[in-house]
């Protein structure tokens, strides 16, 4: 899953490598616009219904969300262990000009309304541009409160242990912005962040602690989830 994904030079090479390694890929947008790419292993999921054009199994945020300000959202529905599963990539956008005080609030409301209405398994993962800490299951969770009450759980790597942060602000502050939210309750789920993609062959003189990472290259950690 890649958020803020823009189709550009090298896309065909990247896709060919995904296919060589047994992935079915889906991308939500076209050149010059931020989108979401989802790649799923052929051997792990059943795609029969996914590719049935009479069924709404591939969805974008513009199709399923309602409201004035919408997050980037892309949903692929597959069969997993005999059960329907929606894999959703999401990014809550930031108003960099600070012109709309309700910009993020409206996006969370749209996402909360949608997730709380789902009656099958959902994995929603991505850049939420938010940090809940221990507030998820409390009244102070005002962003995705309905989803929490409908049985969704939040999974974020343990704070201050190992590679615990997923982003570094311009002032050097480290924070957890990337999370997994799911209503799957009968599985053991663990998550961790991975910064190993930052090395000197790709990021000259840049480390995971660097506040200024090159434009056009990933600047968030990879969030990895293990579900057994």
C-alpha cells in the first residue's frame, strides 16, 4: 500500500516488478495527482468477485464518501479465508495554508461515517495525520468515535520502542501518523514501523532522523502488520 502515490517516470518498471513477484496491483489515480496504490498477493487472496464488474468491489473515496472535504481513499474488496475483506488505503489531507479550520475534521467525519456502516471485515491503513495514543477507546476520540464504538481497534507501534515514529517534522519532532484500523477481532495483530528503505544508495546524506527528506521520495516509515 502506497499513499501520496503519483504515476510518473519509472511507473512501468515498478509495476513490472510487482507482477514478477506475484502481486495484483490497483491504482486510484492518474498522472500528476496524489493517489493510492494497493498491491495484493495472488496466492493470498481470491479475486474472483473483485474482477466481477457487476459488483462494487473497487471503490474510490469520491464514490463512497459524503461531505465537503474528503480524504484520499481507495478500497479493494477480496475474499480472504472464505470471508469478504475490504482493504482500504487512506490519507487524511492537511490544509497547508490553514484556510479551513474544519478541513481535517470533515475528512474524519466522512471516513467515520463510512467505516461505521460496514458489516464485513475491514483493514484500513495509511497516513491519518493524527495520533491517538491511549485516547482511542475514550470519549476524547472525537475523530473516529462511531467506528470505535462499532468495534474498530487501533494498531500503532509501541511508543518509544525501537523505530517507534513514522514521520519527522521540520523542527525535528518525531511522531506516529501512520496506523492500522480494523474491525477484525478474531486474529492476533501486531504492527511495526520500518525505515530500512532509507539507505545511502537511495538517500544520499539522509537518515530516518532527518527532518528534510528529498521531495518526491517517501518520507514516512513503512507500517507493517502481521495478522495470524
